[in-house]
């Protein structure tokens, strides 16, 4: 078993990280990189038709540089995000823990067990121009070297990245074609630690990408290239409860939190402003990434129904340390005995009266 686990771990590390939740991650030649976790937040401002996506990667491997490509529907502004944002969102959407009493004994309760147990249930830097590619901007943001590109040919985008030191999976050009046909643009990022030669490991600084959009989307199509199951953890902040329109080839999206933030502050306010905003947290699994057939379109839910995941600790109901069911049965037994005694006395009394007559 140990050998199998080690082989599985090595395989997951060596396998190219062709895709993550909203883009393609490509290590340099001979290097290894894996994305342990990707957490993203989408802020949709319906009034200004502006979408902001903030994402944070936690990576592992021995690669000292990697390229990452994300399609965007319009010209994008890219800057560093606040690392405190996701800590704040995790606190706001944390599940509730409550006690729940049950009357009849269950497995683990006396007399079925001598011990007491509780059951828990719960719901690259741009250095050249390739044909068909326009470099519209370049910034150095912490460990990221960011290029904003236009592309009229997916092969041209692949050539541009290749000239900047990265080899792409053969299928990536084909997967980029739908974006080219819709005339989307790209954010191409070279990830490189500030200390030259150091490997990319741990949680990277978050990136914040802002662009105009008539309908909020979360790009997912490139994740179909992944060779291992994918998971999406997404926070959506908008004027109303927002949810993915459909499954796009994965399991049914599950809402783990929905509620209004009356007075956002800190990193959340920096992203959304201080006006009330509705926060929806969504989780989704993609057991077979090849089935992903589109990007997520985020739509308004039928109602702004609040929701929070609740984990219950089930406890046997007791009164004064005695199980309530035992007291109830004992009381019922006493009442039964008392009733029988009353009936016997009444019958004897009636019999004595008849004898006297």
C-alpha cells in the first residue's frame, strides 16, 4: 500500500498541470509542477457591467518558472490581489456547528455501547511578437510577469508561448479555438519566484483580473485538458444570489453559503466597495475533466434565499443525566401499574357491593 501511495503521489507531481480551474498551467521543459488548490472569487458589478476575478494558486514541484494562460472576453486590467481576501471569505462562509438531541438511543448510545460517542452529519514575459498575436500590455507584479495578448489564431498564441520558452500540450491549440472564434483576448502569465532559480512552491500571491462583460463568466473550458479530477471552489459577490447556469460536464454545483454582507470591510470592501453585497459560495467536482464542454455562465438565482452549511452533533436527550427515553418508559410502566391497581380495586369494590345486595 505504501508503494502504491508513493507511486500515486509521484505520478500526480510528474503529470503536467495542463489545466487548472480557469486556465492552462504549463511548466518549463523537464520540470514538474502541480496545482494543489485554486481558490477564486468573482465580483460582478451589474451597474457598470464590470467583472473582477481574483485567484490564488497553491503549487508544488521543482519548476522555477511556469506559464499560465487565461482567456478573457474583453481587454483586461491585471494587478496583484490582497492575500487577506480569501481568509476573510472563508471566515464569512464557514459552516455552523450545532447540537441536536435525539430521543431514542442509536448506535453508540447506552445500552448499545458502553462509551459515549457523538455522530456528526452534514449536509512569459513578452519578448517577441508572433504572427496573429498582439501584445497590448506587460507588467511585473510580484512573482508574475504578465502579458496581455490579442490573438486571431490559436496556433499563433501557441507559437508565441513557445518562443518564450514553453512547450504546450498538442491539444491546447484546439481548445483555444472557440475563444479565438469569439474574439476573446488572453492573459498570459509567466510565474517566476523573485529569487532566481528558486522553485515555485506554496501559496502564490493572488492575481486580480478586471474586464468589462455583459454577463459574468468563469472560464473553465481549458480544464478539460487536465488528467486528474478537478475541483472548483468559487466565491461570487454581486447584488443578488448568483449560481452557475448548468453543470458544464461536472457534478451538480453545490451552494455551501448564501447571504448578504450588510457592511463589507477589509479586503472584501476593497474588492466590492462598502455597499451591501450578496455572497454565494459554490463547490463543484469534475471527476472526468474531458467532459467539461463550456465555461461557467453565472446567472441570478430565482430568489435571494440565504443558506449556510450546518454540521450537527447528535446527542442522546437526557434529563438530570438519565436518558429521557428511559424515564419515559419507566413513567409509562408506573402509569400502567397504577392503572391496573385502580382497575383491580374498582372491580373488588363492585364485587363487594353486589355481595351485600
